[in-house]
């Protein structure tokens, strides 16, 4: 029993993990009064703990499930997920199989470190940008040390399906392979692997064109930042007139509202880590401007407003491309 446990540990755990933690980006570590627990609530192995008020990351205990990577609003964790490659491949190739490196033998495979790294907004972005249905292969997940990611993945997918249903009922593009509680797109299954050899030739030509397009598309965007990725996908949805995707993506943007209590002090602007809040003089009048496409929903502005005048809510219905005057 003990030997089998040790074998499992050795086979499923690398000596060093891929996860890197930057305490400079951790909002809780930077601001003693801020009690964000997003990563703590996700971590299943005790690799994340509180050290006083700050977050302490113990790399020895980390099993690379990457759930903290997907949870932190301010990208304090880096798990080596190549988002540029991920989105380029999905937006240019058909019949892609998304899998972790435990199961990398498919032809059109797209490797992610672990499905735990895929946040709900990122899954929405992937769904919007994918040119075709794609498989998420979960066949190795039940035997993996990070099998707890299966549940969280299914929960995210269920919530996404609900949001999509609320927005007009278009099905998700994913088809989840094996052990899934939620096979969404039945058109693409195991039989489609046989067609991959044929299609890979066609895709080769297509990808060389798409590589150029996506390079132009993303060159002006810091693609590793989550609000930027949402914005990029939204631009893509606008360009391709994808109404359902627009609504889905906008549900992951944020809206900030302020009450009459706001004295236009510089507090929230100073707190905001993304520059989403700015005070500007317009027609000789001071205004607070909010850019939804820059906001990561961290809630710092709401937590630290001394007048309790600011409220952050998820979802946006205005023009996310512009800076919107809110007061
Ligand atoms: S989720 Fe990010 S900001 Fe929040 S406590 Fe963890 S590292 Fe800090
Ligand atoms: S506007 Fe508020 S919620 Fe949005 S990123 Fe700035 S501080 Fe965080």
C-alpha cells in the first residue's frame, strides 16, 4: 500500500513545480487589510497558507493543479500556460484535442499543464474564439493526483452552460471526452479522431494564414493579462458578429457604480491595480472614469472606499471599448 502510494507520488509529481508565485502581484500580501482568499479556497494540498496576513506558497506541497492560477484576479500565479498558443490554435485549427501532458499522443493535441488552469472566463474566451468544436480529454484525470480538478472543471462548465442558456441557448463547442458528467457537443466524439489525419493537411494551410492574422490581432495586447484576453475575445466576437459570444463574454466583464457619497478623492484610482479607474477633468469638471475592459474584478476599490460609495458588480452591458463616465 505504502509502496504503491510512493510510486503514485513519484510518477505524478515532478521535483519542482511549474507554479510560480509573485507576492508583488498578490493584492492580499501587498495590502494588509485586504482579505482575498481566492487562491486559498482553491488549493487542496496545503501549498498555500496564510503567513500573518500575507500568502505563503510552499512549492514542496504544490502538485501543479494550477487552480490558484485560474483563481487569482491579479495574475499572482504563473503556471506556464501558453495562452497565446492556446488561443491561436483554437482560432485556426479544427478538431483540436485539449489534454494535459499525461495523454499527449493525439495528432491535433493542445497541451495545457492541467485542466485546473482553465478558469471560467478563459473557457468562455476559448469557446468564443474556437473555429470549431474541440475535445477536452479527461481520460487521465480520475487517476491523477489532481483528480479534484475534474469536479471544479465540471462545475465551471455547468455554470458556463447556464450562462449560455440565459443568453440564447447556443451549445458550447466543447465535447468532453470520457468521465464527464456533461458531454456537451455530441457531434464530435472518438470517431472524429480518424478524420484528424485527413484534416491535419487542410489545417496546415489554414494555420499558416491564421498565424499571420492572430499575430497582428494580438500584437498590441498584453495577452497574459486576463482582462486583456477577455477584451481580445470580445473584439473577435464583434468582428465576427457573434451575438451569443458577445453576451457570454460581457458577463465576465465588470461594472463599477458610485453613489452621491463619492467625493472624487483619489483613493480608488490609487488602489486600482489595473488602471481601470481614473479621475479626469472633462469640460472643467472632475469625473471618475471607469474602463470595464481593464477591470479584473478584484474589488479593491469597493473594499477601500472610505465613503462606501463604490460598488463592483460582474457583468457589463455598455460599450466595453470606451472609458465610461460613471459620475
Ligand atoms: S488570489 Fe491572488 S490576490 Fe488573492 S490572495 Fe491569492 S495571490 Fe493574493
Ligand atoms: S476598478 Fe475596482 S474591481 Fe476593477 S480592477 Fe480596479 S480596483 Fe479592482
